[in-house]
């Protein structure tokens, strides 16, 4: 019994353990069940919320999102507005805009290439299409594009084999086609009217599915004809384009720049830039000169519109916003002064160009500046055409052409000497030929003996300037011995020249300003030539900025052609942009006494030095002449000539300079010892005094 009792006790314990485990399992199951019920309820609530949101968006907000989708799917186009006019500083209109009738093409939905070509042929019969501007290359490109089978036959089997083998590229094949398309082949392919139709067809498709200008400058009769026959000319509409009018013809034309027509549109090389700004491929834009530099101000705000299509596939335009005419520009140029300088240039050049040694003299450039503001008052240039004795305006040559300017830059050399401690004001040096071993003798045009800094400028001593450079370069000159110089002095000299405006950009507000050429053959002899302006080359505007810096006491000012931009509000001029005065370098406080000394020296040039008697004393001018020897190679003759560039810089009146003058006449031999630049300077100072006073 004892053993049996123990067995029963163990059985009861096991049963209790099992019951406890079952109880816990049941409890866990209940917890899981409640969690599942909660989760299902939460999911149901989320679904109901989402269904409610979908209902709200699809029913209550359907119009809002439909309109938003339409906006995203709608392309907004622009059309040009009249550009702003350009005036001189006294309010004389120099550039304006006129409107012309034009035919625009809005591609019709579903139209075929054949239908478009038929329209082009019909248009040619009834509207005057000018193809005079089409180049031979344009015609060849059309042939390759529209006569592709015939163009393919111009390539030999061997060339196609080389192409498929990767030995010839697409560009190679295209160039071979261009080479083999002759004018005779083009004439055999198209009559004049057929070529016109091809040109119209090209313009119709030039911008893909976007609108394009097909014909500009159509007559009212032609415009009416197209409008009345819209059933034939599907997608063609009469519109307006704008043309620039340059009041004085070719004068200053390249400085103004030009504006593309709507058929030309934006230049291909700049298309990404302009498209990113919201322009269309047909947009007219400024190219070159002031038109390009101030495109943003001149172009205005274009009209905006969208295009829908009716049931027949015809384009229907919808105005989005009305544009605003471009802002007007006021130039710093005094046009009467400009025309006077143009006349003086032609007058003096006509006297000089036919002299025996002036057979290479054909250009002259003048820049006249207010030295206290950097405003360019006149900027003229002329090119003489020996074939017919006429002149071509070449004003842009003032900032695109660079020359050795000779002794006219000696003011910068003297400044460098003062700045780097190579010479003191009033210091005398011996002016006698410099003789360096294995180097041609260097000398002034005559020996002056002992001469100081003032007379070195007035009489244009080469030797004085060369000794300044030798000292800056740490050299020790001994006659007939080698001259060892620290060539790092080139950097120091160019830095100080640049502080005055030589060898650096002037900041003139037009594209394509040249900086000139810096010589790269580093020798002692060339460094001495640098001192007298016969090594590096400079533009006329650099020369003008340099003499202005000296005239105003040490401030290098940015040169400007544009004074401000504005619009007219009921007779009131509202200025929206002003160039103002920009100081690029200010040496006036540290080196003001040096510039006063250099001006004093340049007054000596006029009063008793190299210009004595050529500029009237009552004009109270200071200045510096320049003569640079240049070598000209005549390929046809296989012969070289030695000629001189003649330059002059000056300012007036010397006690309070208000006008600065710079001029260069490349390859000119003087008349009676006086260059054309000096004669023009005298006239320019006279004109300024009589019209502005000083």
C-alpha cells in the first residue's frame, strides 16, 4: 500500500501541471484573437479613409486636377515684341524698330509631307519668296536632305564598304556628298521656283511641330491672299515680325550688332542657352555688339500663347499674356561728335594713303573718353579701300584689333619706374646708345645727353625708359657686355601696365574685346623693347583707358558705351538700369603724385617736345606720341617691308582733364612730320572745347 500510495500522488501532480499548461494556452489564444480583431478593425478604418479620399479626389476635386493635367500637357509659345530703341547721349535716335507682315505656319494635325510640299509650291506661285541669301552650301544641304537617293549615289561602293567597316564616319560621308554636289547638278535638279518651294518646305518643318516663320516682309496684297485662301494654305496665318532700322546705315553698324530675323531664329551655337531662358527657335535675338550685350533689356517681354486644334486639325491660338516692348538704351556716344571724327579721319587719310611709302596704310582708329566717368564719347574707325577709294566703317576695330603702340606707352614705363623705386622724380640719366653684346644697338631717335624724367617723356627718350627697365630687372649695364636681367621683371612690368589699362580687358560693354598679344620670346633685348611699346600689343580702347587713368590721377575706370536703359511712362523717362562709374583699380591715393608728374611731362610733349606746334596752345592739352617699327611681309612679292605704326594719346585741359584721346594709324608714314592721329587730336580737342567748354 505504501508503494501504491506514492504512485497515486505522482499522478495527481502530473494532472495539475497539464491543466495549468492548457489554461495558459487558452489565455494566449484569447490574447491573439483580440489582437486580430483590433488589427482587422484598424485595417477596415484605413481602407474607409482611403476610399473617402479617392472619392474626394475623383468627384469633388476632379475639375482641379483635370485643369492641372491640362497645364502640364500644354506647351506655351512666345512671339516677339518690338525691341527697344537706341539713342545717343543727346536723345538722337540711332536704332529703331519697324513691323512687317509675315506668314507663320502652325503645323496642322495629320497633314502629310506631300500636302505640305504642295502648299509650298502654291505659295511660291502667289507670294514673292526671296532666296538671294541662300548660299551654295545651303542648297547642297537641301539636296542631301530632300534628294537623299540621288545623294547616296554620289558615294562609291568602296567608300560605302569603308563606311560599314568603320573606316569612314558619318561626317566623312556627308563631306564627300558636299564635295560632289556641283552647281550644275543643283540646276538640273531644281528650277528657281522649285528651289523656292524646297526652301519654304524646309522653313515649314524647321521647328518640328512648333510654329515657324515661313515668309517675312510680305505685301498687304500677298497677306490678304493667304488669309482669304486658308482652305488651301492650312496652318498658314498672317502675323507680324519686327525689323531693326539703323538710322545712319553702315556707320557704327558692327558696334550696334544685328538682330536675327524670325526665319533665322536663335543661332544654333547658342540654342541651348536661349531655349533655357524661354526663347523659341523662331525668336529674334541680338547677335554681336550692343544688341547681343544688352539682349535682356532690349528684347522686352514676349507675348505668350497656347495652341489648340479644332475638329479639322487646324491650329487655334489662345493668348496667355500680352508682352511688353523692350527697354530703350541711351549711349554714352555723342553722335554729332562721332560723325565729326569720322569726317576728320577720312579727310586726313585721303591726303596720306597715296604717298609712296603709305601703300600699306589703310586703317585708323580713334577712341575718345570722359576720363572721370569712363564714358566713351566717340569711337571711330575707318578702313580705306584702294580699289575704289571708298571707306568702310570699322569702329569695332578699336576693341578687336591690337597693335604695337610705340612710345605712347612710355607714361606706363615711367610709372613703373616710380612705383618700383627704379627712378626718382627729377632724376637725370645719360641718353646715349645702349650697346649690349650680340644685340643690335638701341638708342633714342637722337642723343639728348643728360635728361630728366620730364624731358624723357617730352622728347621721347628710348634710352631713359630702357634704363628704368634694366633697374627694375636688377641688371647692371656695361657697354658691349652681356646684360643679365631677372626675367620675372616682365611680370612686374605687365602688372603695373595693367593697372593703368594696358594689356588687360577694359570692360567695354560689347562682346569680343581683344586683350592684345603678350610677347613670349623672353630675352633682355625684348624686355628693353617692351619699355618703349615695341613688344606687347594693345587695342585702342586700352590706350584710351591708360591715358584716362593718368588724366584722372590714378583711377582705372571701366569703359562704357551704354549709359542707361529706360522706358517712357506718359512722357516721363523711367530709368531701370544705369551703368554708373565702375573703378577697376584705384592708385590715386598711393601714387597720385606720380600721375601728376607724368601729366606734367606730357604737357611738355605738346608745349615744347615732339608735338610742339601741332596742337594749338589754347587747347591746353597734354599727350604722348608713339612710333612702333613693324615688319610687313608681302606674300605675292615674297618681300618684307619696314613700316611704322603711329599712335597718339592725350588729354585736355591739362589743369583739370575732361576729355581723353587715343588713336593709332597702323603703317602710316607722316605728312610733313606730323601723323594723322596728332592732326585728328587737335581737331577733337577743338570740337570738345567749342561744344562742351572747359
